[in-house]
């Protein structure tokens, strides 16, 4: 009976590890895409437009959030 319990615990721990690894792979992919792809494209689009005044101030904050939000999500996922 004890041997059966140990096997069930090991099986459950293995699936938790697989879920953690899958989550980390997804998180890494999301960070790379958001920072290496979305951030430069967003910055190029903003630079190409001619915003002035309050609109320019608000639009210039967007790249900061594009870089900050994935990092906050990563910290939340890793329970830092």
C-alpha cells in the first residue's frame, strides 16, 4: 500500500514539474517576443507619427508599458 502511495506522489510531482517547465517556456517566449519584437515596432510607429502636446506625452509612455508589463507578469509567475 505504501509503495502505491509513493508512486502516486511521484506521478503528481512529475506532472507539476512538466507544468512548471511548460509555463517557463511560454513565459520566456512571451518575454522575447514582447521586448524584441513588439517594443521596436511600437517605437518605430510612434517615431513616424507627428504627435504634439498631451497626445505626445501619453503616446510616449506606451513603450514603457510594453516593456514593463511582461516583466511584471514574469515576476508574478515566478512569485518573486
